[in-house]
């Protein structure tokens, strides 16, 4: 029986074989798509002559060597709620991920390595926070709607800033004469001298609250709440952090840490295969920065192909921890 590390080596060998048998005489294929209405700043992947190679028996992870991309066959498991990841491993964290993939995380890692992507380091919290590093991986989502119409968008199109949470502003006292409407999400905590608001705020709600007082501090707080609840979709880079391994004390076997579910994260985990390259708290629901953009996500159960495209430029494009501490190739 193969150990997990043996299987990792096997997948690497399979992926390397797919790379070595590619037609080297062919001109490199530009897999950036032509602009589309849903993804205007990106390009649609051009079809390749050579079929992608399955890297696992379940045929949910495919290596497309000519297209320089990895294709993950996933499905929608969540459309509403706070997020810790875009995609998790099946039967792990479906309550906080939009997509679920029926595959081992190490297979995805191996596929990215086979494409020439370089892994970096996962997020670190001690002695001070350091974001994940690694090669930038562009992520696109493919699916068909109920009419069979194909769609392709950047992954950030389905993820927005979290607004279904509490927002807080310091305010020494409620302005004289202000009576907060009973049906309002606005609250004033006299003890802690805080004004709070829950959830998205509409223009009419903003204007109604602004009409209650000319007090500058109160008005600044209301405008701040309104601004923070505007839809802002994720426009950040994922990096190939690479997760890591731990050794089972009982068996002595090494295991890939992302098998716990942390495949493509939007909250920083030290076990993530892919993570955002900036600080995004994973500590407590009230601190999560992102949520599912429900209106843009197809129905539960929809089959979605996740397209992972390592970004190559003149040199390996690694997102650095800081200008003073560049990542070593």
C-alpha cells in the first residue's frame, strides 16, 4: 500500500510524463481569453489540440500542458454566507467554501509544480504576521447555466467584501434629540460609546439616518457605514503558498496538511495550498473579510471547472513577503 508521500511522487511522475510528451515543436499557446462581457479584463482560453491528462482516478484534476493550466472539476456547495475559502476538499469545510473538489489536495499541488509554478511559504502569525508568498495563480470559473449557455469569470466575481456583519464607529454620545427608528439596524452603546450598524445599508436608509441630526460625528459614522457596505468584489491575487507536511506520531508517515480542506483560501491559513497574498483574518466569523456574492453564483450542485493558470512573466512572478525580504527562486 502506497503512503501518501509515495502517491505524491507518483502524481509528480505522471504529470512530468505529460509534460515531456507534449509536442515541443509547437509554438506556445496563449491561453489568455479574448475579452468577455462577464470577464472584460481577462481573456478566454483558446482550445488546444492535445487533450488534458487526468492526474487522479476520479478524473477531477486535469493537466493541460499546451494550455499551461490545471483544471479542477468541482461543484457549488454554498451560495450565501461568510467565507474562509473559494474551494475546499470534499467533505471538509463545505459550510465556508463556495466550491468543493473531490480530490486530494496534493494532486493539485503536484499539477501546479508540473506546470513550472514555484511554491512559496504559507501565512505566518509569529512573531508577527507575514502573508503567504509564492507564484501568482490566476483563477477562472467555467460553468453552464440551465439553458446550456457557457460562462467564464474571474474567481473574484463570486466573492465580495463581507457586509452581513456588525460595523462599529466611536461616538461619545448620541446627539441631542436623535431617536433611532425601532426597525433600524442602528444601535448606540452608551457604556462603550459606540454606534453600531448591522448588514448592508441602502441609500434611503442612509438618507433617513442623516436627516436625524446635523452632528458631524454622527453623520460621519453613518456615511462610513454606508461606504463600507458597498459591493466590492475581490480583485486580489492568489499565490501558490504550497501548504506543508506533518508527521503522524503513531505511524511516522508524512501527510499533506491541506488535506484538511484548505485548498484555495480567502482567509489566511498556515496549511493553505493557495492563499491570498495579504492579511485576511481567519480568526472568528466577525473578523472574516469576505462573503459569497449570492446573486452571481449559480444554483447548488452546479458543476464548475476551476481553471488555475500560473502567471509567468520575464522572471518568475512571485508575490514577495516584503520589499526587504524577497522570495528566493
